[in-house]
C-alpha cells in the first residue's frame, strides 16, 4: 500500500470523529485544525484565551484545571488532543501547575467523561540530554533524559499517559514534537524540523485506528539530515512528506552572519540543542497578559 493511500485511509477513518482540543487558540493548533477539518473531524476547541478567529467552531473558554468545564467539553468526544501548556523553560511552580497538574486534569477528566483516546503533545526536550547519534536514528521510545524543567514536565506528561493506559486501558499517544515552525530557522532545524503540513498528518495518524495502546512518536518531517527514527510514526500511518533540505542553502547563508542561525556546540552534542545549555530559552512573562495555560509553541 502506498504512503498516500495509507494517509487517505487514516483520514477516512477519523472522519466523523468528535475531538476536543486544548490549547486551541495556539500556533500548533492553528497548524493542525485545518487538517482535521479537511478530513471531517468535528472539533470542540478549549482554551482560556479568545481565538483570533473562531472558524465557526464550538469554543469553550476555561482553564485546563477547571475539571467541571473540561468535562462539559469532553463528554461525547471520541478523543482529546492536549496541546495546552507553557512552551518554554519557566519557574518550577508554574511548570508544575500548568504542564503537570494540567495534564493530569485533562487525562482524568477525559477518563471520567468516557473518552477512549488522548493524544498528548510531548517534546524532544523530554529526551533533551540524549546524545546526537553518530550513524543511526534515535528510536521514538528512547529513554527520558529531560534537559529543563519544561522537559521534565513533558517526561511527566508521558509518565501520566503510561499510567492512564496501564491502569485504565486508555489509548494514549505521546507525540515528541521536535522543531515545529513554518520554516526551519537554523542549522539544527535542518535535522529536527516539523512542517505545518506534516504536523497535520501526524495528528490525523495519531487519531487513527492504528494508533492504539501507549506509544511515543517523533513529531518530525522527512528531513534528509534527520536523526530521529520514522519507524514508530510509520507504524501508525504517519508518513512525513516535507524535507528541510529545501531551505539548506538559505540557512547556510544566514548562518554566516547571524549567530541565531548557526549551529552551536549544544546542537552537535544533544537532541535538545541550546535547551541543554546553562541558559535555555525562557518563557516570557509580559506584565499585561495572563500567565497560566499558554499554548504549546514548540521553540524546539
């Protein structure tokens, strides 16, 4: 069977599903919502922030720790996609409340609402201190080696997912998202980029019938320079199509004058790149905006 026909099968299989998506006003959601709508998924959008546009969809404005409101949103859903959370390094207390307690609230509420599958947005930073391989791809179930409190929260997210699968037989699919941007921004991302279109394909596959049990899957495109194994993704019908190599020339040119585009020593050593350094990128705290439950952005 061709990759295209497998993708069409996954799309056909999820058409008609009712799916709640947390963090629905964020940038990752903006990438995947159109793809989900295209294959016929009915969405319930959950966020504490008003969307730029509601797309004519059903929106529930609430915190991910407001279990009563979450249950109202989740009842009748076939699956939940959990994207909400602080997307960069932050103080432990905020990471704990938003990313860890918030994930447990989502999983527990989904369980009591009768939802059978939850798709969790994990991160490459749950494995950030894993070394860059010399000549073989890193499997998607490589052990957790978080490089920040943020990475610890994603490791905890995966551990919670494993618990709810083993204890309650819930299907939980953890997507270890790498560098999700419209275009790769530096030399490292020529290996770790996840395109918006491939992000849509990834979440459609995660909702599909091949994605059962508890699994960890790399969220990464089909990059020529990639070192993250595609095997686990292909097993659930995720076949990435985009390749960061088409941007290689412009990235190489930019790296000559822009340190942010150049490769660092951390990029050469660890999966988590500069997040493994002594000064990982921090979550900004604008004084005039609400702090909890930011949406997953993937500065990765």
